C-alpha cells in the first residue's frame, strides 16, 4: 500500500487543492525509471510516453527583493548619498555653547582673538569660541555689526559663518584694521589714526604689528597766500612712516622770519607741508614723516609755499 506524504498548497490564504500527495521515495524512483524508459511499437518506432508526477509546485512571492532588485536598490541608495553629500557639515564657528561645541566630533572649544578700536587704539582679547578641529583655508578676519554692537574676530583659518558675518575689508569698521590679516587700506589710514585723540593712544596704534601713527603738531596757515596766520596749532594723530622714531633734537627756533631765510639753518628739524581743502598745513617733525606731506626744501621753489617759514613762529 502506498504511504502518502501530503502537503497543503496555499497561495496567500486561499486553498488551491485539497491535498497533493507523493508516493514513497523508493516507489517514486521505480515509477520514474519506468516512465522514462523507451518502448518499441509494432511499426518499429520508438516512443517515449509522457507522464505526470503530479501538479507542479506553485511559485510564491515573499515580498523580499530578488538579488538583482537588491543590487539595484543598493546602487540607487549609494548614488543618492553621493549626490546629496549626506547630512550638512557642522559649522563650528556658529556654536556659542561650550557643551554643545564639545559634543560635536569635528569641533573644539578654544579661543579666537577679538578686536576693539577706541581712543587707546587697538585692543585685542582672546575670546572663548567654538572652532574646527581640522581647520582649512587661509587666516581671515570677520565682523558683525548689529545696532551699534560690533564684533571683530580673527581666525587662523576660514570658518563657515552665518550670512550676517562679513569678511573684513577696506569697507569694514576700523577695528578690522587692527587684525593681522586685513589689507593695508591706505585710503583709510588717516581716518584710522585720526580717531585717536591722545598721544598715548596714538603711540599704541599698530598695523600688521608695526606702529603706523604718530603724534604731530599741525599748524593751519590758511589759504596759500604766502602769509602766516595766528591760528592755534592742533595736535593730531596722523599716519606716518618711521612712526615713533626720533633721530634729531628739537631746538628753539629763532623768531620769524629768520628761520625762513635762504638757506634755511641746517640745524632746524625738517618742516613738511600739504594743502587740504584750500588750507595749507605745516608740520615740523623730527624723525617720523607724516604721510601725504611734502618736505620743505631749503631753497624755495615755485611749487613750495612760503608758508613753510611759518613753522618758526
């Protein structure tokens, strides 16, 4: 007797057939051999009978992607990740909280130099800040000005900052000129020095690590009319080359006009002049040279105003 081994055939929850039974394995092998052996008919031809071992097992869908589908999905995911670049990079310089900064893998809590500019010149302080662990780009200076509140920071690299921050240039605030990375901006040097109203403060003004201003006594002599005025001289902080230098000794001058006679006494300190807004200004300096002024020559020239002699009054 056959001992059936029965399997229920299901697609989803629907029963396709009551039972599909297979005979014993040994009997199946015998039947199979018989069904595949050739028989010879009366006419001498060979025929192979067609037999059926039972219904074909149905194809079921499990919902899992095939190998090809999985590879395609993985490739698509890779392309998307490459295209989008993953999550946005953390901008360390925008983080103001120390704990948050330290919890970011690419950031560290360190310090940057902040600058202020006032009557005492440039003042720099190290300010705690969040910076990149692996900095990139050149050193840079940035400023933020909001309703009178000014911040200027100098970084040893080029950070990613919010749009409100502007990189220091010649149009930035005067504190930008205090940094070691801002360009010279010669057109703003007189404004830079002129903001200072004290001699001590003027002596403290530096640019790129060098003194750039000096304290001068400026005599306004009125229009270029070869006449000296009695307008009081004013001390001013002005841009200068060789600032802070003193290579001669100031001596009392003889009364005017003796000091203006040709040739001018060689012991007198150099005298410089310029014309600004129609006013001739005279400076006597011993060492530093005021930027934008011309040194008076001992021998008068057509272009040199006689006001050069007014400095000895």
